[in-house]
C-alpha cells in the first residue's frame, strides 16, 4: 500500500510540474491543483497508514493502538485552503483570458 501511494504521489508531482511548464494559462492552474493533491497525499502517507485504528482513545485505554491525528487535521485544512485558491485561480485565469484573449503565456511578453 505504501509503495502504491508513493508511486501515485510521484506521478502527481511529475504531471503537476509538467503542466506548470506548459505555455497555457489553464494548464498552469491544473498543474497547481495536481501539486496540491500530491502534497496532501504526501502528508497523509507520513501519518502512518493504519487500518481500523482510531485517532482518539478513551481515558484508560492503551495509547499504542492510535493513529496520528495531526496529518489528518493538516490535510483537512489544506483541502479547504486549496479549494479556495483553486477557485480564485480559475476565476482569475478566466477573467484574464476574457480581457486579453491570450491563453499562451509566451504571448504576454510581446504585448
């Protein structure tokens, strides 16, 4: 499971960087989205993948059988923040294209 997750994170990072290096404005935004997803999965994998272990234990129980709640909280926060940033970036790219009719980033140097 950890190996498969490492492969998925690597593919997401690679495809995100690949799309960031493209000329299109919308591909740049999609690359940022993929990098955000890869980062969330990387944080998730750092929290020790455990099946059936709760993040919280009742008082008096063994605390060794416990999942780390910090990566879960960080991922939830990162998902909310990346949703807002993604929405803002998409609206900004849409408005920019509507005003300038340019989606190729290399054409910006000429104007």
